[in-house]
């Protein structure tokens, strides 16, 4: 894991702003995304492809996170 976050990776939200049920998941996804960017760049993948990959993954994770947050609000966080 690099010491600095690749600039293409959206910033990690303050954990105090996240429901405790989601904080670990958000942090883990953020670290995986940063590692992916670092690996793709190290492999010589074109920066446009890296950007498109990050955009697609962030959109997908956004949908997953929204569903998880809705489940927490409904009181069914295991959904």
C-alpha cells in the first residue's frame, strides 16, 4: 500500500460522518481502490483506462453503499 493516496481516488470520508456499521467497509474499499490504481499504473496501463476503471468502480460501489446505508436506516444492516 503506498504512503500517499493516488490523486484519482476520491478522498476517504471522515469516519465520524459514517455509521459505525459502514466505516470499516468504506475504509477497506478505499484501500483496495488505491491499491488497484497503483497496480494499474505500475503495469503501464494507460491513464485514461485507469481513470475509466476508477470511475466505473466508484459508481458501482456508490450503488452498493447506498443500499447498505438504506438497510442500516431500516434497521436491517445484514441485507
